[in-house]
């Protein structure tokens, strides 16, 4: 939190709305702590810090994709730097 100027927001995600998530090698987005440590270490691709707005967008996009019955991926030729999985602007990542 200190590194990104959001100190205190990650300690209580229910209240603050900020979430730590990771993307595994199968492109699934999971909350940190969902997997046991060994499984996490073997499967993590990168970690993201999502703002409350990004969490809300992700939830809406998941609901829309479930309604359509398929997950759509954004084209990698977009002019702006958006994450291929969530379609949200990339906030940077910490690759393992």
C-alpha cells in the first residue's frame, strides 16, 4: 500500500473496496488467499491491485459475459493499454 500511495486501504477490503487479486496461468482472476500458498506459487501469473471502481467494472463485465455465455477478449491492437483479461486499464503488474 505504501509503495502505491494507498496505505490502509488493503487491510480492510470490505470497507475500502480495494482488492488484491491474482491471475493464474489459466487466465482466471482470483482473490489473494483463495489458494493454498504452494498452489498459488505454482499458478500465479501476476498480481493486481484493483480500485473500488475496477472491482465494480470487473463484476459488471463478469455478469455481462455470463449472460452472453462466453468470455470476450479485447483485441491486442487497441490503442490504449488495457488488460486482455478484464478489459480494464492496466495498472501495472508484478510478474513472478
